[in-house]
C-alpha cells in the first residue's frame, strides 16, 4: 500500500525532519506526521527510532544521584559492594550500586519502548525526570547522521575477508605473469567483478598486487623522431594515407619494425591483422629493404601465391626506409602482384594504432634497451603465441588466435607457425624469454 502514496519513495529532507521534530514536541502521532509528509507511518517510526539522540546523564537531580535503580526510593541497604567495612552511607545515594547490587533493576520509561520512542512532547519537564537514558529527536543531528550513512554505505567492498583472499590468490600470480585485468576476468569469470573494480581494488591496496605491477599504469615516455624515413617522395604516389582511406577497408594488415638496442642490428618485422588482432613478428638480421623482401618471399612460399594474395591484399605501414621499395614488396616470386602497400602520413603513428598497441604488449616481454642479439625465431614465435592467446575486449573476450582460426583457417595459422597457449600459462613478462644480454 505504501507504494501508492505519492512521494513515498523519496528520502526525507532536512525540512521534513524539522517538521517531524516540531510535531513530536506537540505530541502528534506518527500517522498524522506521515499523512502530512506523504510517507508511510512506518517510515516515520524507523526514522525517529534509528536517529534519536541519547542524553546520557543529562542532568543529575536531588532525587537521582546517578543511581538508576527502581528500588532507590525505599531501599535501606548499606555497603552492598562490601568494599568498606564501616560504611554508613545508603546505597541509594551511591552510583556503585548500579554495578554491585544483586537486586539492581534499571528504571525504564514506557514512552521510550514504544511510540514515540523519544522524550519530545513529554509532559514531565526534562530537568525533573529521573530516567537515566533520555532520548530526543533532533532534526539537524538526524540529518547529519543520515548523510554520514549515505556516504559510508557506498564505501568499502561488498565481500568478506575470506572471499577477498580467494580472489587475491587468483589475481596476483597472473598479474605477476604480465596479464592484464581484462585478460584475467575473461579467463576467470568466477571472480565476478568488473575490470574497473579490479583496478580500484589494486589501487586501494586490497590485493597483494600493486599499481607498479600493472604495465599500462605507467606513463609512456615522449616518442622520439627517427631520421630514417624514405627520401624518395615518388614512391608515395597513389600510396598515401588518403588513397588508403578511399578504399574504405574494414580488414587489412598493418606493418612496422621494432628495433633492438644499439649493440645489435637485429630487428623485428611486425604485422597485425586489424580485424582479428592477430600479431606476427619475424626476426631479421638487419633492418634493410632486402631483409623485408626476404620475409615476404618466405611467407609466399609457405602459403602459396594465391593464399598470400588473399591474406596480405592491403598493407599499411610507416615511412621507414626499410619499406622504401614498395614495388619489390608488391611483386611476388612469380612476378604477380601479391599485395598493395600504403604509407601513413609523417609523424602520424596513430593512423596504424592497432600495431602500436600490440607493440606495448611486445615491450612487456622485451623492454626497451633489450638486445635481440641472442634471440631466435623460435623465441619470437613463443612471444607471439602468448600475445595472441591474450583475450581482447574488442573481440568480445576472444583471443586473436581463436578469431583468426575462424576467419583465416588452420592452414594459414600453421604457415605462420602459431600455436595457442592455455589461459593460466600466458606470461607477458621478461621471464618468458631468458637469454644473455
């Protein structure tokens, strides 16, 4: 029935509470107050009883020397505590009677045990009342108490220590392996929390893992401009980013290179399929036009010219000098055009942002400054397998390997030498590859 009362679903305001205080002082009933405020009488009753203010020891009187026993008016006991041998003082005037006397019964007021539960509106003056516990309803105190409860009810976490410990045993080891919160929650739905909640728990120190263990929490350093771009501008004819956008492609391949430290000339040629988010990496001894062409030729031999043409039909890359001979990359070993190369605008790496995001995952395993001198293609394939076994939010929780298996097929993945990795074994830390620097 209370749901049919207009305005009953709204919280009480300070003005409402002031009205309640004034009406209680006049002796009004909860039903009358509720009718005026368009609330249920139970709402007013709960409000008064839960937010009443206690006046303990409000004022001592001559009849109540802090003794709250109902028998104090006719009690003639002396030395009930037994501490003083020659004590002639009656226990009725001694406050220790409340704790030591076996016949002590606390004086209670029936007005506080039932409606209105407070001393507001009581005909007896409060200075003459001998009840120990006095309760009164104060509108401003009740409103402040309501505001504090409104704030504290939304603070903290809604789980026990045992439940938090169980979640921590799953989350912390996987974060130590370099897995992201999204990846952990996709593989462990029993955690029953959102990605934002996991970041919040880690930030507040509720888990053993800390913010420093999250790779993406760290700020990126400003990017440096490499003076190794293509100088011959004629190669960009009909291959600019504007020409690429005119094709309106949904699925294509982005290509880039990842350099080693200065003491090594080895480089990683990286590719990624934008729709499946499938990441590829190939180790080349030097970052030159010939080594990039050699990777293309090797893939074409494994896959076949027709399959290579359908998979690598359109490629978007930057203006690095290693991609400065597009005609050789576009022409296959049989002389047939196998792909089309397009270039991003200068200093616009965001135009191929998919592969740049994949590089951040690669740098979790191979941090900047790491030498590739002792890397092998087998090591690179292992890294790529762990990256492709990481669930992506853009794929609705699927891994790039599973998405590519549906679209590209198993034969293509075998030609790329890719294998899936079980969810709990995915490791995106330098511990995955151990070699001498």
